[in-house]
C-alpha cells in the first residue's frame, strides 16, 4: 500500500535519496501541511558535514520546507499540478540550530500566495530543542 505522502512525492522531481520527508502528519490540500523526518545518521551528506561531528546542513533544512511546500502545492484541488516544479527563491532564511543523527524533525509549510506558476511558501523546521530553521521559499513550475 502506498502512503499519501509517497503519492504526493511522486509529483516532485526528487529521487528517494534526496527526500527529507518521511511521514505526512497533516495536509490541508493546497494550503498547508506538517511532516516529519528522522535524521538516521547514514545520509551521504553527513559523511562530510562534519566528520566525527555530523549535522544536517542548514540548506537541507530549507530544502525540506521546499519539498513539503511542493507536496502542498501539488495537492491543491483548485489548481492543476505544476510541471517542472523547482525551488527558485529563498527569503528571510534563518538557521537557528542543528539537527544531528537521532533527531526527529517536524517540518511545516504553508502557502502564503500564488500567482500562476509561482507560489510563495512560509515554513519552519523544529527539532527536539525547538525551531531549527525558518524560511520563505518561492517554488515555480509550468502551468499545464
């Protein structure tokens, strides 16, 4: 059986090795969602960031927000999915903490606005000790 998250992820361009969402906790299609990601410790990027003291890069925390934003956009019942969906802008990003192996992360994404193939998403990533990252990201795609 394929989960709702796995179905939604098929609408995104990422392969499984570059997905930072494990479980969809809640989804208001086209509006907002909450998901989780478990930092396992075997992710390839941790080998070099940083040897002996691995932590998830801040840009990947922002990528998780963008991916969840893409799930929200592609689930919108009032708008067709966008082809070639991509992260095209990041504003107001703040990296406030670090995620390390064993941490369970909660990712939140909410649509702030939409104009054709451009969608503004506001989001945050929380870890065991609070907010790790916040950002406003712009996703763009082709209307089909």
